[in-house]
């Protein structure tokens, strides 16, 4: 008997995920708990195991398409059952069906105990239904691979889908394909004559203008799921948190000397983030408002410091979390910084490792940065940005010398933290960083 496996909520209020890669093809055999598909959520790329053993009869969506939580992800049959192209097409349709659509009469299928309730988002078919339903299409157009919302866009602009080349998975026509066809159809003909008035005597003739169709056109590309998530989170933080940023510099001579000594003693590179986190933890204990979350009219002060580390990846900025940073030694922190950084860049970290920080450290010095105005991650009250240490003039006992000067930028939520408190936090942190013995032995 065929069994449907529907996409569960795998954490952090997931509503949908994008199919990155099918690990078992239609017609292939999958063991129970064997990974069957690779999905990209808002935070991570994860493998989803099959709750059943059997033959994969159909995929809920093609690679590159999005599946809503609660929609059919894959249909598993008993050994010997044959995959049906019609069943695969129906499952793909179900994966984008609005959750509010009335059910149709279908044979009962066994559901795994872990199936999640349907948590819907507005889908293409829901958009069509809300607009009054699709108009009749020519028979040839009905055979074209395109989602309902793409077909509606084409109809609204008089575009014949049979004349459009699809760039989506399996030759599917995407919204971008139709938008390019609309732009091409609305551009003036290149054969139109260009007429210009004769220039007045003694004036230069104006440069001829190219027809619109021949002018360089801007490229359009969809943002990745990660970039869309970053954009949404940044906008929410900036809109709701009144930001204040305080700036200062430290003489990083001792910090860099200690870093080099530890690296040499233990024959391993100590990331600067490890020392910065170690210096931050005592300041968070002294000023707990910096390690807190606003919840309505309450301030939730966290008992431990789960410090996020900003990681620059090819796909965009990610924040990996060092759990209970205060309980770890510098060497343990160094190992965690390296592990989390490598995992973030390889997109192998779990959702748990990418969420839930209570304070954040961003080393923009790694890319040559100095002072900045970091945005406080939503759900926290502060973030520290550390710039690159560069040789600069400093004054010691009324005499000028040269030392490695490291810029610090501390942004915080002004609803919770006043300016004077922000300066006191910064002063303690600077004291720790300029003399590491204060936090290494404390």
C-alpha cells in the first residue's frame, strides 16, 4: 500500500522548504531512516530521512521547487509497486496546493506518526482561485510546463507560452521567463525609424539614441532563500529595535601577544573570536541586560551565554552559536569557532547550531573592516563588532608611540540599555581585551 510522507516542521516554525536534491530517484528503493531528500530551509541545508522502507513512487516536487509544511514530500510503496507518472504529477500538484483547498476523494493512505499539521503559505493556485479562476487555454498551451500563477501572468499580458523557452527545472517556464517575454513584446521595433531634428547652426548634433530593444537591459535574478531570510530578519530588527552604537579603540598589543603565545604553545591557530568571546563573557555576567531578550513587557535574562559568531559564507552572512560559552576554555572556544565556521560555509550545520544566540560577536576585521554599525539580531539586545588591528600612533605617558589599534563597535537596544550602561559595558570589555590576564585567570 502506498504511504505518503508529508513535510514535517523540523524546527524554528518552518513553513516551507526548497528541494535541493533528491537522494533517491523515483523507482529507487529506500530503507527506513535513510536520507531521501536534501532540503534548504531558511537557515540550513538538511537531509530528511524516510520514515518508511519501500519503493519511491513519486516525488512531491522537483529540485528547485518549494514544498509547504504538511504537503506531500514523497510517496513510498511496497516492493514491486511501479511508479506512476500520473501519480508523480498529482503529488507535485498537491505540494503547491493551498492548504485551505477542499480535499478530494482519494484512497486512504497510511500516515507516519510524526506527520506535522499543515502550516500553509499563499501558493500559486491560491492566487489563481482568489482572482476568479483561470480562463480557458489553448490545448497546446495546456501541455506547457508552468505553474498556474505563471500561466495567469502570461494570459494577462497576451503571451503565448508555447513560444517561451523555459529555464526552470525540467524545462519549466518560470515567472522570470514570462517577464522577459513581456519586456520583449512591449519594446519598440528595432526597425522603427529614428528621426532627429536638424541641429541649429553652430551647435553639436545630439548623439543618436538606440532603440529601447537594443539598449543594455538590467539583469534580474531571484534572491536565494538564505538571502531572503537575511533581508527579512534585518528589516524586522531595524524596524523594531531602536539602535544605539558606541565606538572605541583598544591597544591590542597584549591581546595579539597572548594569541601568538597560545598558538605556539598548543601548536594550533587561535582565532581572534575565541579570545574576544572569552573576554565578553565576564562583561555579560556583570551587565546581564546585554544577555537578554524582550518578551512583551518583560525582560528575559538568560542564565548562560550562548554567543553567536557571524560567519561570512558564499551564500551570505550566517550566525553560528557557541552554546554555554562561559563554561569553555580558550582552546575549546577556538575549536568551536573553527568547527562552526567550516560547517556554516559548507552548509552542514543543523538548525540548532544556527539559532538561539543571546549575544553576537562579528569579526569584520577578517575582511579588512574597521568601525561599523552592526544591526542587533532580533531576539537579542546587543552585538559587538571587532575590526582589524592596524598600526597607529598612540600616546603613552605623554609620548607618542605606535601600537596595533583594534576598533570596537557595540550596538544595543536602547529600550533596554541606556547610554551610560553601554559605556560601562564597553569599558569593562576594553579592560579585558587590553590585558587578557584579567579574563584568562578570572
